[in-house]
């Protein structure tokens, strides 16, 4: 398995598997919590990313950097329950 390394501003490398058919498509959704905006992403094998920040577009761009080989699909309907349960999303 090949790893993609992405250097973030924090200096800590992020590793993402490439050439993994389960990661070809990643569904994601964003929502607001008491702590700010959260993005949750799920591949065919389960949750692959949870990112916190202040802007949904920035979070989507961050996800694209982490998984450059994957097709990202916004799917708030599919992941709404996951956002509510795992991130404490406000109704």
C-alpha cells in the first residue's frame, strides 16, 4: 500500500492511503456544532476523516488535499445522522 504524505501548516504530516478501491469515492457532510463547523467523511469502509474548523469550504478543501485520488461527494442526507450522533450537531 502506498501512502501519500501532505504537509500541513502545523508541520505534522498527514498520511492517506492511495490505490485503495474503498477510498475511490468519499461522501462528506458539514454541519455546525457548539465548537464550530465540522466535516465528517465516510468511505466504503467507514468514517475516514473528521475535521473541525470555522469555514465549510476550507474544510472541504482540506479533505480534498488529504484524499487527492478520491472522488468527493457532498451527501448531507446520507451523513446527517452521523453528524448528529458523532459530532453533536445542533438541530
